[in-house]
């Protein structure tokens, strides 16, 4: 057989493994577990919302938190992280206008050295929350909208299944053409890297969380030293889950039905910045890991259409057959995520093109890091790698 055919067969073999051996990552049925019974006593919860320059999305997200129909004691703390657009003042106006749960707005000032902005804000908000003595903390981003029963369902799942961290991957906004092309694939790739079934096993094979919606048991957070132990993490949600797991806590992660991100990413540039700001941090700022990632993406996602096309052009039937079958398996695994996002099936064969964009975003992330620009968000740049103490162990992938 030709080298082209061997490349196609290698890609097909990888897709065979991904289909059956990677925790059935492509399935979208990992949803919030139903409670066994309603709690006899609903525990107190404090919602902590770090917010920096969020005046555009706050009118849609904050009222949804204030309107929670939670049966127990609950309140909201919004931490205004140095906003220049009046985020804190707007939050107070929204609370007066909409009523509901009590709202406290605070501002911790600029981050201390060695802290990322979001984790500095969470540190301040969590410290205030702990003074209230809640059993749970809900850490949620300022662009996340919750259905009225969201908090109740989260707490019921945590108490009914004895979970220390319950996280839901919020359904991201998909409205523009670029969002349709890139956003479902973003979640698909995350699930491939961190299969939810592996995370949710009694004996987990992976550990991760989705930072937009995290219900955290207060006692476990204190035992894990959160957020101090992850203060420099750019990918803070995965680092948080690993810290909880190291402290002996049980972690659950799944897709959300009643939690949505309302942040728009209308153009390719917006989506490019969203991915590239942390892609190289995900690879631990390691050039060798970057090279392996680029090679892996090329073999898994780019080789199938390339070998199919080249095989048909040159009459290499083995290359065309194996490349075409690999491409078909790839598209088939993507269909459940497209259905979850209510997108048309014809987008599935375009996944190789989307993967190419992600490859370029990852390389750009590395280039920006080595130019000293690091991960950038809301006017702040984090050039320093994550401390070695946060590197995952063999069981924490």
C-alpha cells in the first residue's frame, strides 16, 4: 500500500478508538442527575458572580439569578472586578428594579501579584460568602442566564447524590454563521478531551468542570484551599475541579438544559480570541506538546478529507476508502452535538475545516505567549505559566 493509504488507515484506526474507547465522548446524554428525594431541609446557598465590564449582558443574566425560586436561604454577591462601564452600579439598579434574592455588590480592587483577575474576584466573593455560613456556593459567570429552577435542581442533585462539585456546561449562544461553525465544535472538542462519563464515574478517569456554572460545597472548598491553590490558573475551571478531587471531593460535569450563555461572539475574530487566549495554557506552555497536538489534529481531522480527495485523484482506492470512512465516522460522532445545539446536520462534514481553524488558533496562542503577550482577557494579560504545583497527576488528565 502507498504511504497515503497508510495515513488514511491510521486516521481510521484513531477514529475507531475515539468512537468506542474515549468514554463515548460524542454522546450528549450526561445531564444533571435527577434527585433521589427532595432535601428535608434546603441548605443555604450564596451565589458568587465575578464581573468585569459586563454591562452589556447583565440586564439579561442577573435578573435570572435574582428570580430563582429556591426553597431555602439564598443570596447573590456580585464582585465588580474593576469595571469601567458601570457594571456594579447597573447591578444595584437591576436589583432594585426586579427584586428577588438579596444582592450585595462589592469591589476588591486590582488583583494582587500572582492572581488572575477572575480568581481574585472569586477570592473576595467567596470570603464574604463564607462569613454567611452557607453549605453551598454557586460560582457562575456574569454572562450566564439561569432558568428559575436552576439553583434548586443543582442543589437537589448535589445533596441527593452526595456530590461536592456539580458543574454544567452552559449552552453557548449560536446565532451567527461563525458561531454555528465554531461553537458546537468547541464543546465537542472539550468533551473529547474530558469525556464526561470518565469524570462522573465512581472511580474517575478524568477531571474537569465548566466555569460558567459550578455548585461547590463550602466545606470541600475550604478543605481544598480554593481559590488560593489555583490563584494563577488561566483555565480556572479545570484547575478548580482538580483541586476538589485532590481533596477527596466528588465531581460531576454534564451538559446544561436550563443554563445558557448569552455572550455574543458574532465574528470570527471574537471566537478566535475566545479560543486563543487560553489554548496554549491548556498545553501547559510546552512546545513539544504543541507539536504533538498539531500533528494529532492533522492526522485525526485533516487527513480523512485530504486522503479521500488525493486517493480519488490518483486512483489510490485504499486511501480513498479509508479516508472516506474515517471522515464519515468523524461526522457521525459530531451529529449529537449539532442536535444538542439545534443545528442542521449538513454542518457535520465541515468539522475538518473547523478543526483547521482551531489548529491555527492554538498555534496563534503559542505565538502570542512567546511574544510575551500571554493569555489576555478584558484588558489584562497573563504571561506566566501555571505553577508546577497545579500540574495534573496521572489520574487527573
